[in-house]
């Protein structure tokens, strides 16, 4: 696995966890934090191509159904 892909996976996961745990953009609407974390994760994975682009585009279908 290339260094760029490894970095993308690690950076994406770390950023996702950081935004979920620390981010508090609107205390009345916690869904905003989840949406932002997923959007940032997808952006990092798209840029680094850590996983195939088709798989990256399916991430919202997986995460938005988890409550």
C-alpha cells in the first residue's frame, strides 16, 4: 500500500473521530457534527484515493443510517 493511501486512511479516521468527539458546531443540532465529520472523511479519502472512489461515494449510505 502506498504511503499516500496509508496517510489518507489514518488522517481521515483521526479527523473523523476528532470532529465527532470534539466538534460542537451547533449544540441544538448534533446532526450537523455528524454530517461535517462524514463530509471531511469523504473529502480526505477522495483526495488521497485511499479507497476506490466508488466505495468512497457509498460512505453516506452507511453512516447516515446509523443513529
